[in-house]
């Protein structure tokens, strides 16, 4: 009886020199490397809350609608100007003739990265105009919140695309309006 013998060159090779072994092991080794990469990325970038002042989401949503409703009752509207001179200007008006605050707080929220949020304190420059210096214009979309600095009685909200130089803000109607 004759045994099948491997060619003389094949038998003398050590195990790690066989090509078929590496072809079988490569997908498994690639999966381990990819899994480690995903684990490192996940642990080094934990999820963030974009707005971290929400203790109870339901309560915060209700408060947000209340503040927007209050801005509607006061007849408030704002035009936010983003210019190349790194200035932020807000023109606030009230159709009801209400007194306007002396200072405004404008927050530009990044949709996903909390460390890119920017907050500016604007000082009244007369005639409903508020101005502040900006640190620069980062590209991308931002959620814009305009509110009085001291009491936060009302809030105007909008969304700015990177190419928008002027943003009009008016109180939005709540998604679920109260039934009368």
C-alpha cells in the first residue's frame, strides 16, 4: 500500500509558511482587528446629550413649549445676522409693544457634538438691536436659541444652515396644540 506523500518541498516547510493556513485565518484575524477598533472608538467617544439641562425629558419638552408659547403671546420675532466680521447681531421686535430685555443669550447648538456648542451674551445697542463678538464661524448646521439672559421667560428657536447669513425666528406652533 502506498501512502500519498506531499511533495518534498511542502513537507519540509514549517506550519506558518503554508499559504492555505493564512487564507483561512485572515478573515478571522480581520474581524478581531475591526472589533478592537470599534471598541476603542466607542470607549474614547462616549455618547453625549446635546442639551444637558433636561432632567426629565417630558417636563423639559413641556417647558420648551411653554416658553415658545410665551414668545408668541408677547408677539416676539427676531432676525439673527451672521456676518463675516465675526459679529453676531440680533434684531428683536415685539408686535405687542412689550418692553425688550437689556441683554439676550444666543446659543448655537451643534446637532451632535456638545463641545462645539457656542453661547453668546448680546448687549442691547438700541432700537431692538443686540450685538456681540463671535469667535469664528464653524461650518455646518446649528440649532439657534434666543432668550432673555436673566429670566428665560420666553425662547425663540430656529435652525441655521452653514450658508445662511440671516435667520428669521418666530414662535413655532407646538406639535400637539391644546384643545379648547
